[in-house]
């Protein structure tokens, strides 16, 4: 296996680092201060996106730092998963950078779904505006009334009636639905079909957010923060009718699409976690060397140097495991790397949570304020231990594969 970045990937990596340092970092604090001032509480109808974001996006696009997650050389950067992983790590150091580069969730995953599975009409109507950064999108899967760790529990329905699909159900944690530019959702729902097995009973449907019957009920706070101007909403779909051609890849294809969507997306999430962990460790070291208590720098007290070493070891282990998963996906495909993908989905958010907790402790009261990004990183880490499958589900997948491997050896 080889983790070396390609010359093309290295060029992108150098330019991404420079853009974050020169263009994003100098204005990021002011951006979030403006968000706080212009996005009052959970009333998403009043949320505004600071104008500086569009200015940054225009600069990024002009420099070709745009849609870098997409392996298509015409529509994206044409990078391997492994090469893009190193870019994702850099964007993870900033809460704003993924959006600036049009590489933010859930849009990146939704764009990849449309690129891989969408019809030409769906691509023209929704993919191209998303790739251009003109609109935002939403992914509606999790439901409040069932244990969504088992997606077959889904109660929302997508029923064919004549030449229409009728959608009913309640979704929540629909990320991005508070954004003023959100225009379309991918709605995953049960499409009963007695002729098909249980993993071909669900579909993904494109739903314009202005369709009659789509009602945003509220934004759901994460640790008390509404994550404006992005937001995570609870949405009711009541007898929403869309044409049959709004199925993505046809009825019953939901789980197959979901697996194709989640593989690369988990690499992105995990590498962003690693980038955030690197940033948190840097902040902890800076704080620990600059602040003095009891006559010594904070890092010289209470075993803090050992914690720095433990953080370094954990971050490097997580990075290597994630790059291995990315390399395997590039080499043999997503489905052959499912064990490794499950492993990194457990490891990376837990490492970020561990490192951020240490950084918060070093910062004292400042650590739980908004003066540094640590609370946002902590929220990211703790949330990702639930999103895209909780830790326990991924551990179960890993254990099942290990037991099967042992069983295949028989009595030898």
C-alpha cells in the first residue's frame, strides 16, 4: 500500500493550505460573530448568510479550489479518495472552509448521489446548480419516532399512485434545511414491495422544499446551538406529491444508494475530524505554554505533557487508519473496505472528542466559550458518534466480519 499523495493532489493540498491561511482564517471570527448577530435563535426564517461567504466562494472557485471531493475531472478535481482525504483534513481545521470550497455536508454527499445515480434530467435540474454553489440541499433520513440506527425501522413512506409518488412522514436532524439557499431534499422512505427483499423496500426521492405539504416544524439545537445559518430541522411531509421521475435510480434502490453515498462521505468526515483534532492540539499547546499557574507553564503541570504525547499518538493512528481505508477504497472499491470504513467511523470522532476535551481543560473557562472553536469541535465529535451509524453499529459490523473470517478457517 502507498499513502504518498500524487503530484496533482500535492498541488491542490498546497493551494488549499494557502487559501485557508490567507483568505479564511483572517475573516472567520468576524463571519461567526455576524452569524450570531443576524441569526436570532432558532427562527430559521430570519437567518441570513454573511456576504463574505459568497466573496470567499468566488475566490475559491476562481482558483480552481471547488468541488474537490468529486472524482470527475470535468465537474470536480478528479482526485482519488486518498488524495482528497488529505485536503479534507485541512478543511477540518476550520468551521467555514468546507462550505467555502463547496465541499460541505450534506451537499457533497447529495451531489455524489446525483452524479452516480441521477438521471440526466435530475442532474440538470439539481446537480448543476449544486455544483455551481447556487443552491443548498438537505438529506432527510432520520426519524424522531423510531430507533434510526436500524434504517429498516423507517416509517416514512413513498407510495406510487398513478404517475406520482406520494410522500408521508416526519424527519429530523435534516441538516442544512435552515439555510436560506436550501432548495431540495433527498427524502428516504419505505416503498413496500412484497416481491423484493427487506433491503430493496426503500427509496430515495428528490423533493423541492417548496412543494405543497413540506413543512419545517423547527430547528433542533445541538448542545444548545442551532448551528445557524445551516441548521438541523424537524420536517413534516404530508401527502407531498412529486412526479415518478423524482425517484433516484428507481424505487427500492435506497439502501444501495445509501451505501455508495456513505463510503466516501465517511472518509471526508473522519479526515475533517483529524484536522479539527490537529487544530485543537495546537491551541492546547499554545495555551499551555503561554499561561502560567503555580509558577510553571500549564503544560508542565498535572501530567499535561503526557496528554500531549497521547494526543499526538492518537491523531497519527487515526490518520493512518483513515488513509488505509481510503487507499483500499481506491484500490478495490467501497464494499471491499466496509470493515475499515466502520473502524474509522468509530476511531476518528472519538479521537477528536478526546483531544478537544484535553484542549478545553487547558483553556479553562475560555475553552467553553466561543472565543475559541473548541465547543464547536466537541459538538462535531460527539454528534458524529451518532450520525451515519452510532459507534455500536459500526463495532457490530467489525465484529461480524472478524468472526466470519475466523469461521472461514474451519478447524485448521
